[in-house]
């Protein structure tokens, strides 16, 4: 693998910050993850009437047409459920002609049913950062299950940058890796054959052996403070799901937290991306925060948590049914820092885990 192609790793981001390719007035080294960098909210926020892109203008120019009011996040502000907000990120980029990138929600964001996506100047796609991009970045935020208070410095999404081109790994390559090491384990940590078909297919665990199979978000939960980890009683926000017939009907507009049947590992020289929609598997979303850093599940494997929502028709899931697909991509070199080691990682070796906010 050439070091001039593939996703960047931890020490690459430090170099980009030093060279001012990534700039922020409030940058903290803890924002740098094994193969991504956390982005943070500035105080500048707007409630808006509609989502938008800015293919022909700067975001600020198009914002004038949809702005309801300007808000400061300095002392915190409550984002009401189902309203749309736009926040300028603290970070801006000045990318060279050989680096491009993507943004995606973080795990804690997805597990709260927060829909967010990045918008750039003169860009006709969400979440994508083209080569040579210079300028500000904005994040659109809609909380779909809870009223949530956000404030300056909160991190809802992350950016991952790539040298020259994405390098997705073939099923053949992944099978060879699994034969030497492992990609998937069962609950007893026994190596099991991965279901490889244009990536790793993940199945849902609805076994009647479990006391709890999942959670469903309550409709009239109290206010959630995003900055306050481990301080919200989960029973006020979530209903436990216990399934005895190994089936679950996913109902329209409900939000479910489920987990995979298999444990997975993301090797040191790879990152993983779960496809949020895969219509060949089912007409529902299985993940908001689909990025897995290198080292996730290292040594003992870790379950994948599934953030499931259908917006069209009810859908029946059965125990062991394929529900998601993870694409593996090559890093430009083996990561010097792994998820769960030397950095603050909340979900290493997780089971059925809610976001870090709950006790």
C-alpha cells in the first residue's frame, strides 16, 4: 500500500494542524482520534426553516433565505425536537490538492437520534470535503427524539481525511486477513466465519437468551444536557425491549438501539464504515455514526451498536437477520494509536450500550 493513498492516521492530523491545513481558535489535541478528528461547535448558531446546500454561493449568503433567528451557544441553548439548526464549526480547513475528506456523526450523537450533516461553501453534497477546499464549515443539526441543550465546544461530528483516493478492501483481502487473525467472533470469543459480500454483513441479535434485546426512545423524555456524561437516568429516556419470539417489528418514527450478533474487530491498518442505508437488506436506517476507528474491538472483539429507524413502513426483523454492511478501507499506513488506547474511547468492548450520557 502506497503511503500516498488511503485514510490518514493520528500523527498525520497533528502535522496538518501544525501546517495550518486544519485551523481552530480553540483546538485541543484530544480532538485527534486514531483515524479522524473531532469537530466542535462555535457559539454562532441559527434556527432555520429548511435544510439547504450551497452549490453556487457561500453558506452565509444562502442562510439569509432560511434564517428564523440567530442564537448564541456561549451559555448553552435548548435545541427543540424536530427543529432545524445550523451551527458554524470552530474548525476550518485549507486543504492541498491531494487531500479530501468526509464528515460523519460521532457515536454519542447517533445514539441520541441526532441527525446532523456538514455543509460547505460552493458544495453540492453534504458531508464531503473536496480537494483544495478552503474555508468555514457548518453543521446542520436536528434532534429527532429528545430536547437537548448544546453549547460552545460540544462535539457532534468528526472529519476524516484521505490522501489522493479511497482504498476499499476486497472481500478476498478481508477473508485472507480473517484466516490469519480475525474479523468476527461469537459471544464466547470463538472465531466465526465472516459473512462477506461487498463488505462485512452484520446480523441483529434478537435472541430470547438475552434479558434485554434493545431500547426504544421514549416520546416525552426530559431535557438532556449534551455536555453531562453519565448523569441522566436511562429509564426516563428509554424503554427496555425484551423479545421472546426472536422477532421485532420496527415501527415508523420510533428509534431503536440494538446490537449485532457477532463481535467485530477493525485491524490496525484499516478503518470501517457502516452503510447507513442498504435497500438490498431493508428500507430502514441502521446507523447515523457509521465510522469505526482502527483498533475498535482489538484483541477481544466488540459488538456493533445499531441505531435503527424506519421512516416509511413497519418492518419485521428476526434474530440473526443481516441488517447492516461494513465497508473496510485501507489507511495510508498502520495507525500509531488505536481506539481504546491512549485516548478517551467510550465504547471499546461494548455490549448493548446507550450513549455515554446515561446511567
